[in-house]
């Protein structure tokens, strides 16, 4: 069996398999039905590992075992494998979600919280900072900041950025509005995002910003996240942000924003 390494590598990433698993699976697909010994010879996987690999593939829904002597294994249609893998992923995700939800009432979470709060007591506020890579990580952290907001949220973003923030932050912003948090959003508004801007008006004050290009968020005048790169020029995976817990810098930036905010046009 000759299968290109590049193809095997793609299968590993798509189906979350290790090298031995993907080799044995590809070998079985090429035969349809085969014994462990035959698959070991075809795939160049050590015979001592082949049975473990086949058992793993069976549990994951890639193959089935045919009873008899010798024991044989049968490949499933790739389309069927995709459906089974999807179902397994959904079931695993639901199980993990339930376990995490149950943590809210578990003493483990309380102990973790105690560890965190006791540790923070020994940290200077200015030391609470970090950098984040990748747009998904940025928005995960932004969502956390928004959920923790108590008084104010100030968001300055780009024309495309306001669309992303609507998708990523809207549920948390709705909860902030119910808590009485004041939310302000400034971004260049055009025909491509005017509808999103109007939807955001349900939870925030939204104004059009034409003379400034920036990407930052200030929470309660003491937490700040700012993005270092132009979102039009860099791939989302390479986006970089810096988070700082600093009342001195955050409040100063918010005061400068206050002056610019008065000159911006409200969205109708």
C-alpha cells in the first residue's frame, strides 16, 4: 500500500488520529476486510501494537470487528465514518459540558477559586497582564472581560471588527445591559455593517468613527485590551492582543476617548 505522507497527515488532523491509527485505517480501507497480521504487514505498524490500534479505531467508529477465526476487521464507508465521528464528537462535547456545568456546585471549583484569589493577593495589579495570539483567543478573553464588567465598557474597533464583536459578544453585552452597565461602541460605519450597528444599539450606544483607526476595549476604567495589528492586513491566526490590568493607563485612554466620543456621529 502506497499512501502519500501528506495525505496521511491531513487525515490525522481531520479525524484526530495518531500516526499508527491513520496507517492501519488506510490499510484496511484499501483491503475492505483483513486480519490484524495482514494489516500490520501492509501498514508497517508493529504487530504488537496493531490489535490495540484496531481496538481504538473500533471504539471511535471507524471499523467493525467480524467474529470468527481468525478475527477479521471490516472497513466502513468513509461517509459512514464521518457521520459516526460527528455523533461521537457531539456526545463527548455534551458530556464535557455537563461535567463543567456540574462544577458550579462542586467543591472543586470553590477550591480552585480559593487558590486563585489567594494567589492574586500577592500580585501587584500592574503585573496582571499578558499577550494573546489568534483572534479566537482574543475574543474568548474579551468575552470574559465583558462578562465581568460592573460599570462601563468602551469598545473601539474597525468596520469589520464591529461585525465580529456582534457575533462574539452580543449575548454577554445583553446581560451587561440588564445589569446596568454602560456600553459604548465606536467604529467606522458603512453599508456593510450598518445593520449590525443598529442591532448593537439595543444594548449599547453606537457612534460612527471616521477619523481614527484603532482596536481596543476598556472595562470599568481599569482593564484594557488593545490589538497590535491591522485586521485588514493579517490573518486571524496571527492577530495579537495585549491585556493589562492598569487603572492608570486604562482611565487615561478612556478620558481621551471621551473627547473623541463627543465629536462622533450617532447611528440612526
